[in-house]
C-alpha cells in the first residue's frame, strides 16, 4: 500500500455510502492503519447525490482538507456518471469501482478513463437484493474495494461490518450484509 491512499465515494442519500466509508475506516483502524472518514452532503434527502471520503495511511495523517485527487473512486450509483463529473481530480493511476451490471470496458468508455487508469465493476445492488432483500450497495462495494486495493484484510472488514450493523439490525440483515461483502469481493471484475 502507498503511504496514504485517498478514496472518494459517490452515492445517493439512503444508499449507505457514508456508512460504508465509516465501516472501511473502522476496519483499517483495527488493522493498524491511521484513518479519516468524512461525508460531504448537498441537500439532505433520500436520492440526492452525496460524497464521502477516506484517507488511509501507515503514518499519522496531518492533512485535514478535502480529498482532491482520489486514488480510488467508488461509484455506488452508476446514474451519477451522467449527472456529475465522477472523474474530477482522479490521477493517471486512479482506480474506479462502479456498481453496475455493465461490462467494465463499456464503463471505461463512458467514464473516458485513461489507459493508465483501472476500471472495475460489481453488480452491488443485485448482490444486496439477493443477500438481504434491499438494493443497498454499500456492503458489496466494501468487498470490491478491499479486493481491488488490499488496504485491509477481509476478516477485519467483516468484523467491522458486523459491529456497525449489529447495533441497528436483526441478525438476518447482519448475515446478509456479511454475505454481500464477501460476494462483492468475489464478483468484482476488471476491464
């Protein structure tokens, strides 16, 4: 892992994007890394575009400004690619992970990704419906992110998914989210 990796999450209100950023931060923290997780809200309503951010480092993080050049861009709602510039500030070696049923090559073209940038897809909403009955892509996206980046071990992530969701949901929903996380890890595809 690089000294510090910055992640920008794009989603819509109600999809669990902010929760996913917090869970990832907790997992990285329990894995011995230094972390930051913070949201950026527009209109606070279900369906409105939102962004969340992570910084993960092997060293103390002394930067507190916004994430301007994310190494990883997680797009939990593919319709946002038509609404906002999800590639803004992404460096030449950026990694894009998109929740879609489309082929990664098709998504690469839509993003206008450079040859040096990597594009991955995972059908996170479908996985979520199959695992716990709701099209909430956050857990599946977490699995995909750790597969692609290797920033934290799966055991640490699963433990933090369990902790985070265990405070709010029945065991059936917790188990479904754990399964969705594992499937996101297994089913992410590179284009």
